[in-house]
C-alpha cells in the first residue's frame, strides 16, 4: 500500500478514537441529542459510523452487528469494535484493485474496491462532523474538528512541527 493511503487509514482510526473518547466523557443523555429537523441521535450516528459493512464487502470476514450505545461503557465497547473494523479496512487497502459484487434487495450491485475504500474514509469524516455539529447546535464544544485534522495527526505521529 502506498504511504498516503496507509496514513489516511491510520488517521481514520485515530480520529474515530478521539470522537469515541470525547463522547464517552460526556453525560449519557448527550447520546440522545439531535440536530434541528433531524431524528438521528448522536448515539445512532456513532453506531452508523462504526458499522462493519464496508470492511465486510472488502474482506468477506463477516458483517458483525453493532448496537446503538446507551451509556459510556457501551460507547467504549463500540470504540473497540470500530477499531477492529478500521484495521480490517486498512488491511483491505493493501489490495485496492478489483470489484466487489453484492446483493441488495433483488439486484446485484457491483462496486470498485477503490471506491469502497475511499467512501469508508469519507463516510467516517462526514459523520464525525455531523456529531460535532449536533453538539455545537446545543452550544457544546465537545469535538473540535481542527484537533483531529491531518495536521493534528501529523503532529501526533511526530511528523509535524
């Protein structure tokens, strides 16, 4: 795998871990917060961000069910599960060429492995920002997206200033 792709998947795991830890340090009722005009709670988005579907499409090791967390211990358990999915994605990134076919309802869908890998990173970024936005809408600065950008990750790995 090239160094850029590997770095992006290491960042994925690091940034996801930050979000899980930040949420686990809040009162359990924060898991029920939503954005205006949206029914998805912080907890539901966190579980959705974690789901193993992308990893399973790529490595066929199994789609492990996840549950929406209701408290700190469940958030931390989901964090550990998420880390295993992130590791599976990183391993799958070593073989980005080719296609994956799967059934959805009554049709066969064909996806490029590179697209699935790229979407996995984008998907997590999108939902980390969505959770940060929910907190911000409630005047809570819990997740600072600038702290988990690639500049911050470079500093974390000792590759920054």
